[in-house]
């Protein structure tokens, strides 16, 4: 018989009531053997992460190790720089003391030189005159930045002239005692 003839209504064999029902779903048999392959959540092989894991600065132990190593290296470098700076400061301190002793000795050795005495008198007189004049202008309310700038220029010209005159006199007429 053909399929079409068998499928035509009213023809062929009729299904029994048992055959008309849907088949029963397959059942899962539970046994202890099937759970043996599951992972134990209490073991060390399972790791959990906190919910703010993505926003943490240090996310792995490798990052932590690297940061600790960098901090130790930076600390060692800072200690090295501090000791080098201390040694440099100590050396500069010794040089400054020697220079101060030499300058004090230079002033004592040249205390009878007329160029040295003239420069000392000129510095004292110029300082006193400028200070007194600036105070009078201030008291009168006439001290301005223009006045200060003009007198600064005059002092600069005087200093340049004094330098060249003193250099000439020290070289030619009154040599400095070293």
C-alpha cells in the first residue's frame, strides 16, 4: 500500500488509545557515580573575584610583585641620590669655607692698597647716599618705579666704570697682594 493511501482518512489501520498518547519523556537516573567528575568549589582550583575587580588598580599577583619591585628599586635609587647629594654638599661646604678664608686673607693683605680702600669707601658712600635719597623720595611720595629704574641704571654705570678703573689700577699701579 502506498503512503498516500495509508494516510488517507478512514483508510488503513486505526491507532489504539495507547498509541495516540505522546511518548513519556526520558528519565534521568541519579547515581553517585555521575557527580564524581564535578569540580569541588571548596578546593583551591576555583577562584572567585570581587564585584569591583575591574576598577581595582592591582588585579593580579604579577602586577603586585612588579609594583613592589619598582618601589624597592625607587627607594634604593633615592637613597643613592641622597648620599650623593650629601657628599656633594659636604664638598661644596669645604670649598666655601676655603674661599671665605681666602677672601678674608685677601682683604687683610690688601688693607693698605689705595684702590681697595677707595672701592670700600665708594661702596659705603654710594649705599648711604642712595638709601637716604630713596627714603626722602618715599617720604615725599615721589618714589616710583621709574625713579628706582633710573637710579639702578646709574649705579650699574658707576659699577662698570669702577670695575674697569680698578682693574687698570690693580694691573699697572697698585698690584694686588695674593
